[in-house]
C-alpha cells in the first residue's frame, strides 16, 4: 500500500503578480480616438470588469495588440524576447519584483518539487524556462525544478495540446483545462497509487474561481489526492483545500446537516 512518504507535492503557478511583478505593459485600445493607453498588469486586473461600461473606462477595450509584450516576438533571440527583457529589468530595478508565491517556487527549487506554469501569456515554453535559468544563474533559485509542463495558454501550440478549438473559450477556462492536464500528467509520471498533493496559486479572481472548479474536478477524478488553491489576490490572500461534499470534514457522513439551523445542531464552517 502506498504511504505518505511516497507522496509528492506539486506546485502550479500563475506568473504575473503571483510569482513575479514584471514591468510588462498592457495596451488598451480606444476606437473613438484611435489611441492606446498603457497600463500595468495590476491595474488591468482591477479595471478589466469596467472596460466598455459607463465611466472612465467606457471607450477602452482589448485590441489585437493589447497583449503584444506577453508573447514572443518573431525573429528575435531569447535574450531579446519581451519576457526575458522584462525579467532582467525587474531584477535590476529598485522596485519589489517577488510575487506572493515566490517563496513557494524557492521551496520547490530547493527540494526538487515538480512544478507547472499556467499563465495567460503566450510565450514559448523555452522562453519561460530560460527565465527560470536566469534566476538560477543570479543565485535566486537553487536549481530549475522538475517541470511537468509550461502552459502559456495564449500560445497556439499549447492550445493544440489542450485540444482547444473554440476561439471563444476564455483564458480562465483554458487555464482550467491546463490545470487538469498538468495534474493528470503528474499522476501518470509519478505514480497513481501515491497520495500526492497539488496546489495552484493565482492572483486573478476569475482565475481563482476556475482553479477551484478545476481542482474539484481533479478531486473527483483522484479522490485519494489532496488539492489546494492559493488565492494571492492582495485583498483575499488565502489557501483553500478542496474536499468532496461526502468527505468526513463536511460531516455529511455523520448524518448532520451541513446547514444546520436548529438550536441543538452543531454548526459547521
């Protein structure tokens, strides 16, 4: 029988404002004035729900070139790619660049825990792995951790791997598919009989909701494994474990109501 000693911990990371604070710009498009507005990733996470709505952000929208620096530029070598340049700029700059999940990556690297990158960016896997090697060369990571997969979900090759054929599928939905793909790969590679642990960290509220949904699906598929979602949004920093509703932690198997409202009933949070 598999033991806890044979279990492994796997870390799944979003990049922007989660692992790193990078100076990569987003360019919103104003069709009325035919002009661009440059904003940070942090500001974009805040204003995205307001785009196109009454108020300051009504005339602004996502255009074809909004995320141009979140993809590789054709014809450039690795050192010239936007991700590598932005990472080096962040490391040289005076502003904090370590995101809230950075300590988890340091831990994974030091203890050879396998990781996956699940990001809305569209870079090639080799570009993101080169960024990790820079962190090793700078003495910031002990080594590049074993990599289950790099899912830059705006990359056409990644979309093909995930069998995403509908261009209307949202980024959070594609990231959900990527999380499930990474978990299945890890289980296949490291053994289905062991009680492994998986954690996905993300700062974007929409992505967090889909991460919870993805981990719920994984829990149903692999009930002996443990699944966590780490919400690194600065206002809602919390670590959640995913349980099946029939798990003893919910008290459903005790015959008590989960939403007990009688005076003599025990309440469950």
